């Protein structure tokens, strides 16, 4: 008989971990967790955790005596997170649940991580209100979200090239790029922003082709857009991306600036 775990399709989540977490999201998660500074004994919730990068980084910091839970509504993501966590010595709990209905009582957690999450949930304000509810009054939220797409050069090149092909680019990841909009959203949810910093770091890919393949493998919206192109149009698309990114290519390798906002907030 097939177990529930064996019946879950983890193909997309595994590609996301391999191509996007390893290259892009993982280093940013490390930076946010460093700023959030989880402490021994704290209870931490990683909201919209994906394959669990934030939770895995927080776990050794809160042990002994702490608790770390990763929550995501995608069963494939949670299953990959669970598989990755078994390779480490720190226990982490994994829940396949919605960030809009967090299944915990009020004032449960010392720290909530929300890494590249606020812009992706269907109702951003509702998601922040739920986090506000489950945080202790002495707790804190550490959230990150991309700055404007123009400052994230690889995605900007993809968007421009898709537009040249008459296709709509995925702009939702950059919907909180304006810091004033972000501040207003967090304030409406009842948070006091302790700090909002904007930082930049380079991500590296061996080539433009590897960058496109990685984004397509890990990001469904881009993958679906590229699937609409025939071979000739796809070649034109790749050529356009290469042209837009030639400034960032060095001996074939690609070094792309990415820029993210990082918020530390209190309820």
C-alpha cells in the first residue's frame, strides 16, 4: 500500500529547492534569520515556509528547549522540507496548512519568520493579521520581500523578454517593492516596524541558460509562460535575456544583483 508521503508529487518542490533555494532564497534566508536572532528556548513559526530554509536555519539556534514549526499550504513543499529535515539532528515540525488560518492559539510564538511570503499569499493583510494573532505580545516578526523588479536584474530581464513575446510576466513577487506600501500594510495589520532595511546581494548562475532553466524549473508562472513559446520564439526569448543581462556576464558566468526589503516588527 502506498503511504501518504509516497503519493505526494514533490517534483516541483524539489526543483524549487535545487534551483531557487540553493541559489537565491537560501542565502537571503540566512541573512534574515541572522537579523532575527532566534534564541535558545524560543518558539518559532516559519510561515509560508516552502521547503523550509528558514526553519532549518532557526532550529539549531533555539535548541535546547525551543520549538520550530514550518507551515505551508503546498503538500509537495512540506514533504520536501520534511525529507531535508531528517538529514539534520534538530527536530522540526511540518504542517500543511494555510497562512490565512494558522492552526495555533493566540500568543503562541516568540518569533515568526515570513521569508518572501507577504507578497505571495492571496490576502496579504489577512496573512499578517494571523501572524499578529499567534505572536506573543513580546514576540517579533522577521519578514522579507523583494524590492522593485528593476532592482532584481535577472527577473527584470525575464519580464522584459516575455513582454517582447506578448506574454504577461509574473510581477506579483515584486508587489511590495515600494517600501511605503509595505509600511502601510504592516501598520494596518497592527505591527510596529522596528526596522525596515533594504539590502542587496549577488546570486550566481553558471550561464544565462542555467538561470532561465533554474527559474523555469522552480517558478510555475515562468514555466507556464515559457511553455507557450514554440522553439523559434523560445530561441528569440533566450537571445533577448542574454542581451539584457550581458552586463552581468563574466566569462560565461552570471552574477545577478538582487535586492530585498527586510522588516523586523513587533505586535
